[in-house]
C-alpha cells in the first residue's frame, strides 16, 4: 500500500475544511457534511485499532457524537479537521481498551494495554480503499466486504448469494483486480 500525504493538506482543501467547520458551528444541521466527508477516515482508523466491525461502528458513532458535542469549542488551527476527529477517536479507543483491561483477568491485561502506532496517512489510505470498494459493481462489492471485512468463507458467501463457490471466487478475483488497478492508477 502506498502511503501519501493526507488528503486535506493543500491550501484550498484546508480553506474548504474551515468553511465546513464554521458552517457547522453556526448551524449544527450542517454537521452532516463533515460526517459525510470524514466517516470513512474515522471508520478505517477505529476498525484498524480494534479489529472488530461492530466495535468499530460503535466507536465511529461515538467519535461523531463527541465531535458534535464539542464542535462549538473547536478552534481552527490550520490543521485538517480529520486530525481532530482522529484525536477524539484515539482517546475513545484508549478509554475502551483501558475499560476492557480492567474487566479482564490479570493474565490478559498486558495485551489490552498495547496500542499500535497508526498514522494519519495510513488512515487516509484505508479510507480511500473503503471508498474504492464502495464504487465496485454491487456483486463484487458484496463479496469483497463479506470476505474481508466480515471474514466469511467462500462457501458462506456462495450460499448467501445463491451462486457456486467458483462464481464467488471469480467475483472476488475481479473485485480485487479492479481495486489494484484503481490503486495503481492513483499512484
């Protein structure tokens, strides 16, 4: 995976970011624009940190709830708004990990306090990958999501789709091939 600079680093994008934030600060109903722009980034970040889809969805929801709650206090410092959201996400993940560590037996606590290093660039790259998956044809997208996000077997997917295992493998192959081509084209 190629790691480039964050998506919102040029002056025009930062200015657009600032306008979105200021607009949402004046009218909370406009927060949806920020949510739409940053959902994939925050979800990719939390999913990478917790490794469980349901938990990542819960944490992502919590991040945006906190962001909306504290948006009036947000002060623009020329840094992408996504960085602030990822700081909130980090704090929530750390809090959840500490809570889980307190609830586990002592033997498991060493693993619970370990938090991997995860950069903004890596989160941006994962968010881009999620967006690319969303643009795949419906059957390919379903197979890719079920296979890799939900970790279902080829057999399970074939049963759900009412297709042969060979057909599912072909859909997976074509989907991955399309994603590779898109990622290489963007380099």
